[in-house]
């Protein structure tokens, strides 16, 4: 079962460009590490005052994840970006649908998660097909589909599903919803 890890690093003011270049280089190099199935970089929006950069990394399994984070490659990365960042990295392991819905020790019933996910995915897929899909229509099929898929994952993870779960909070977990003021 693949393991998905989300990592947030806060970059020191004035070090954003150097960090981003180092991160791009590291992401490419790290793809050759055993068990790494994929990696995505999330940048702050242009003009944003937030200096947090995100990394979404997928491993084949826990053993590969643990080996990667113990590797000399990762140790060298930590040493390189240590002076460029503030504080410790924030790491969270994501587990499928539950990653979007976990706001307490409980998760909603699976059928409710599926309905909420459909509410988020369906309109997002329509919007992306008419925006990103049209923009990449001249690309190769694999590259175009990858661009749409990456856009879908990023939007669902960071924008759409947080909005959907917030809007449906009382329905997803009625007892918890009633406890809020």
C-alpha cells in the first residue's frame, strides 16, 4: 500500500529563490531513490506573504519511506536547506479519503466520504477539463493527462476538499457539528 507524506517547510525571508532552486534539484534527484513513486512541489502563490513550501511525496511502502528518510541523500538535503529554513519541517502522513476528512479522532462513514468526494471531484473535473485540459490540448496525451491530474490533486487537497468538508461538517459528523457554537 503506498504511503503519502505531506511536508511543509517555512523558508527564511530572502532565501525563497535559493530554496526553490535547491528543492527542484532535490526533487529530481530523489526520484531515483528506491521506493519513491512520485513527488510534487507546492509553491506559495505569487505575491503571497506566506513563505511555506509544500512537498507531497509517495513511497511504495513504510520500509521505503523509512529508508529514504535515513538515507545520505536526505541527510545532505537537510544540511543544505537547514540555513535556508525557519523551524522544523511539519510532516503529516496522508491516508486516502480519510486524509481529507480527519478532523477529530473519528472519521465519517465511508459512504458519506464518498458522496462528499463526488461533490468536490465532479465540478472540479468539469472546470479543469475546460481550463487546464484546453490549455494542454496540444501536448502529448501522457503529458496533458499528467497536467490535469496534478492540477486535480492539488486543487482537491488544498482548496476544494477543505471547503467541501467544512461546508458539510454537520452532515459528515452530526454529533460534532452540534457541539460547535
